[in-house]
């Protein structure tokens, strides 16, 4: 168990000595630098310096008890809150980071997601990346295979609130009848056109800004986000051509 905890702490940016120091302090609850140094067989000065770094990074609190400094590791639940908060902050700042990334002319890259929530990564990336609109190939039946209904219904409503429009190319035979949230157009800032009846779709493809999101079937349980200005531009040209020759009913 301790090895798993140590590995996770290392992944947060701590070095091995500081990660071990936090775990040792956690077993004691409250301790001085001298006590921790003795337990870990390390020099007191090195332990004291590392404790100060842990305090600065938010892993440790310190109180003065008379002439002694007592170090108290933050509770594991507070550690969870700390990183959950940072994750939310990073999510909020992600558009700004991506703007800097795109300005630098960096190389394209692909993200792969697997598992029951893989499809959500594409939908969340659409919100993070675009503020205007997107185009997509997707049969609604497939959408409900890979993501739960309540999530997608809330997602569509949130999209409308944000004023994000969509254009959808579909296969009419794969439509879901009697589902306004999937089929109504103006109310949901959506335009729908239909491909010829002989066309079949086995994946959903979303084109937004410089990104392409691909969601496979529930059998594959996989989603991709491709960050490529050239590829998204080219695929959008194909979409626009198919849009121009497709039918609206």
C-alpha cells in the first residue's frame, strides 16, 4: 500500500525524500523535525529544510509549541480537496493554456481515452475549446450507447445557454423518434441535414476549432481528441461539401 501512496505523491511533483517524509509524518500525526529525522535516519537539517518545502507547497502545517516547532501533515481528505481544487482551476485556465499552445505553432498531437467515461472527454473539450459552434457526424442512437441520457441532456441545455451552435449530418434511419433534445433545431441552436440512406455511421466525429473529437461504439469504448489545424480544416471542407449536397428532411 505504501508503495502506491509513494508513487502517487511522486506524480504530484514531490521527490522521493519529501514524499517519504510526508508519509512518515502522516503516521505520527504531530512531530518535530528531530523526531522525524530519528525515525527516517536522516540529518535534522535536511529534514527541517524538506519540511519547510512541504509546508510551502501545502502538504504540511507548522505550529509553535513553546520553543519547539511542531509539524502536522495535512489530513488526506484535505489533500484530496487541494488537488481537486487545482484540477478545477486548471480546467478553467485550459482555454488560455491552449491559446498559448496554438500561438507557438506546436506540433499536432492525439489524446486517447478509454473506459465508460471516454466519450465525456470529447464533449467537455468542445466546451473548453469553442465559443461559437461546431459541426459533426453522429447518429443519436450511437450517442445514447456511449453516454448516459441525463448527461447528454444537461450538456445540450448548457450548450444552448452558452450560445454554441451546431450542425449535424445524420443517417435518417438511425434517428431517435420523439426526442426533442436530439431532434429539434432552432430551439436547440441546431441545424440538421441527412446523408443518403445507403450511408452508415459507426462513430461520431466532431469538428471544432482546430480539434477533431472521435467517439467509437460502446463495444470499443474509446474516444480520441486530435489537435491538428490542418486536419480539422480539411475535414471541415469535406463536411461542408457533404452538407451542401445533403437533404434537410
